[in-house]
C-alpha cells in the first residue's frame, strides 16, 4: 500500500487528532448531561459532528502556533 505524500502531513494530523479528541470529549460531555440512553447516542453523534467541523480547521491553523510556543518553553 502506498503512503500519502509528506505535503498531507499537516491536514491529516489535524483531522485525525481532532476526530478522536472531539469524539471522546463530546461523548463524555453528552453523557454527563443526559446519562446513558438511546437519546444520548443520537445527541452525541450530532454534537460530535458539529464539534469536529469546528475543531479540524481550528487545529490546522493553531497547531503551528502551538508548536512554536512549545519549542520556546521546552529545552531540547
């Protein structure tokens, strides 16, 4: 199987990281509000898609800034 070109690293990293983080965080937040039932799962999926649509592009643009700040405060 061939791999993607390195030029896709930034968007794939942003999409993948935001995908899993929003999935988990929206699930926990929805569960805390509604408890565990059928409506919770439906509401979770709705909340997750909305949060991922916001988080993925945000991570794409914010990640380089965060990386520079981290490099300034971490001794390599």
